[in-house]
C-alpha cells in the first residue's frame, strides 16, 4: 500500500510537471479548429491504445505486487521519457529562439537591402535624367556653335567678296588713271612740241 501511495504521488507529480513543461501552455487562438479537433482525436486514440496495452499487460500478472511493480516501472520509464522530452524541448526552444533571432536579423537585412536598392534605383533614374539633360544641352550648344560658325563663315565670305570687289574697282580706277596719265602725257608732249615749234618760228621771224 505504501508503494502504491508513493507511485500514486509520483504519477500526480509527473502530471503536474507535464502541465508545467514549457510549450505545453494552452494556445491562444488556434490557427485551425478542425486541426485541433483532429489532433485531440489522435491523442485520445493513442492514449486509448496505451491504456489498453497497459491493462492487458497488467492482466497477465497474477499478484498486486507484480502489478504495482509493473506500474512503478512504467512510471519510471515515463518519467525518464518526460525528462528527455523536456531536455529536447529546451534544446528546441533554444534553437527556435536562435532561428527567430536570425529571422529578425535577416528581415532587417532584407529591409535594408530593399531600401538600398530603392535608393540606388532613384539615384540611377536621377543620373539618367541628368545625363539626358546634359546630352540635350551639349547638342543644343553644338547646334549653336555650328550656327555661329556658319554665320562667321558667311560673314567672312561676304567681307572677302566685298574686298575683292573693291580691289577690282581700284584696279579699274587705276587703269583709268594710267590711261588718263598716258593721254595727258601725250597731250603735254604735243603741247611742248607745238610750243617749241612756235619758239623756233618766232626766232626765225625775228631774224628776218
């Protein structure tokens, strides 16, 4: 009876420990009621099978002492299994916390990457607009320079034509002046000859 009481207390304590195991708290707001219902039915089936197997195993024993010893052994096995589950649970919880931490870090890095990409895209668009504006300004400046060059060339050609025309006019004028000088020279020569002839005739007349 004392062993039964101890085992009974142990079973009760084990049940209390199972209720206190981290991760076994009641879920607030299950994601799917149908899934919880199916899970409960599966647990009931599993527990029902275990209880049935345990009862069948106990029925094979003849004395209460043997049954009590079997129950204590079953309890010890379950206690050991519970402790192993708790250890695994703690390891899994640590892994889960690490994974959550890494997930948060990755999400932060992802957000930073998206922000950086957005800034780069904005800078690229701004650079493209600037390059387009600069290209248009350069083309406009090149057109203006070409227009100025054409205007300067045309003005230079007009000036050159005017100078050439003036030179031609000067050549014509100089030719006229040369012709006039020649004619004046001939007239002057004739006048000198006439004057000399008159002087000679005057001298002859005086001698007479």
